[in-house]
C-alpha cells in the first residue's frame, strides 16, 4: 500500500512540474535580422523575364510552287524533334500530300481525256480533208470534161456553143469554190487539233508540276545547324499537324547561335523608363551561375494585348553581348535586369525593413539593446532596396522583422517642416512611389502588410 501511495505522490509532483513549466516559461524570442543604412549610388532597374532567340536564322520553308497550284495552306505531317542538329541536305519534315495526290488523280483523268480528244480530232481532220480532196479531184475531172466539150462545140450551133460555155463556167466556179472550202476546212481542223493538243499539253504540264511539288514536300536542310520550330502569331510552336500559311511559309528555322537576343514584354507602367541602348544584366534560369550582359536594341512603339489578360505590354529586344553556343539556346527563359537610372549619394535599406499603414512609413531602429519605432520618408525602390529620404542616417541598424510588442511602441515622428517639404511634391509623397511592377514587386506599404500577416 505504501508503494502505491509513493507512486501516486511522485506522479502528481511530475504533473504539477509540467503544468508549472508551461505556465511560467517565457516564449522564445524571435531571432531578429538586422541591416545597416547604406549611403551611395542607388540603381533604378526594371526586371523582367524573357525568352532567348537568335538575332538571325535560316528559314526552312514550304515549296513556293504550291501557290502556282492555288494551294495556300498545308499541314505538317512529320517533323524532326526540335533541337536536333542537322547537316546540309538532311531530312527535316514532310508536308501533307493528300490534297496534291487527289489533284494529281483528277489531272491524270483530265490528261487522258484531252489525249483522247486530240486523237479524235486528228482522225476527224484526216477523214474530212480526205473527203474534201476526193471531191476536188472529182470536180477537176468534171471541169476537164467541160473543157473538152467546149473545144468540140466549135462545130455546133451558136446556141449549143453557148450552153457548153455556160456549163464550163459553172464547173470552173464550182471547182474554185471547193478549193476555197477545202482551205477553210483545213484551217478549221488544224485549229481544232491545236486546241486539243494545247489542252493535253497543259494537263500534262500541270501533272508534271504536281509531281515535282510532291517531291518537294519532303523538306531538307539548306545548311547545317540546330533545328528550331517556328512560332505562330499566338506564340505556339508549329509542329506535327500544324498548318503552314504560304504567305509566311516557314516550317522551321536554323538559328545563328553566335548572336542571341532576349525577347521580353514590358508593361505600360514601366515602358516609359525603357530606352534603346540601356545596359542590361542577363541570367539564364537553367544556369543561374552564368551571367551575361547586353543592351536594349529595340523598343516597340505600339502595345499589344497580353494573352489571357487585359494588360497591355510592349515588346522589347535585348541584344546579348557575349557568345556561348553551348549554353545560350533559343527558347531558354532569361531574367533581364534593365538599368533605367542611377541616383547618386542617397541612403537605402532593404524593402523588408520598411513598414507602414495608409498614412505613414516607419522602421524599427536598433537602439542599444532595444528598438525604437521611427517614421521615415521613402523614395524610389529597385528590386531589393528602397531610398530613405528622411529619418535615418548612414550606419544605423534596422530590423527586417517586427519586434515583439511592437504595437505598444511609441512612434517617433518627423518634424512637420520636414514632412511639409516632401508633401509639396505629390509624386514624391512617402509610400506613394511604386516599385517596378515588371519585376513582380509591390509598393513598400503593401509589401509590409503581407509580411505583417
């Protein structure tokens, strides 16, 4: 019994100790992250994603002779995988033969029909001309008989001589008229034969052209290179079962990998900051350790609708300075950081260190072993940092996380004179300047609200 009693006593003490631990133990303090206020040059940048493409490329197109056959669209039946290295003359793709094969069958029928008509026309001409020639011979004999009768009628009476003369004249006129008819019939039959022959030759030529085009539907590479699929107006790659429009009859491309561009799209808010010639830092998502440089080569003057969005964007081409035919490949995703401006001799801190509400921005400044809540006037931002116009000096430390019991801290505000100086310029009011939205950042206020949550 005593053992049982001791057991219960020990268990009770242990339970009380556990309860006391949870009641009286203090929660672990949040590990703070500090950053110092820096003074120096502050770059203003626009960061966007882009896609690599070659500055120039060899186009591999569908046969232009398809237009002569009144064929303006054709499907790709088969094509080699994108990225395949091909040599000059290597197989690239096969275009759909169905329509041309059906037309060839029709044309073969037409050629056979016209050949039959040509043979019939030749036979009919031979028969008609033979008949006309026989008739001319008969009339010639009749004319000769009338001439003999005329010669013998000189011993006859004048009336008889006159009758013979009339018969001779009729025979002469009939013969001459038949000669003219023979010439007309001959010309008519020659024209009929020529027409039939022309129809047959045209059908035969069309058939031969179709046979030549049919052979051209097997597309080969004009030179060696890496095979890249062409994109349509919607940005979709043209592959198997895609339709090629002969007004832009490119089936695939062989890019020049020695000169590459990055094509990106800038929203209408940031496009006013972009100018030709601005320097760009380029990185490849697939190789984050590789860094490249470039410059803005082209800026579109007219915006376009972004797919599945109401936002308007402007196409920008970035020329990459370096050459790397092993890493830089068309279609790779790039991160492009465009330097749009440089502000000299300003204070800056990480964006995460700025907190705020609808009216003011503030920071938590390290003050010995504690923190003070200090109002600040903020300026422009880049991808990671924000300008501090008033409220901090170089070397002071601020925290990136809100301290414990921050809601009980007193806010040290700036003097009304300092605030009034910045309120005279609405576009420079604290908390109002936007971050480069093309880089996916937000205003300091909104960023801090998300952190606080």
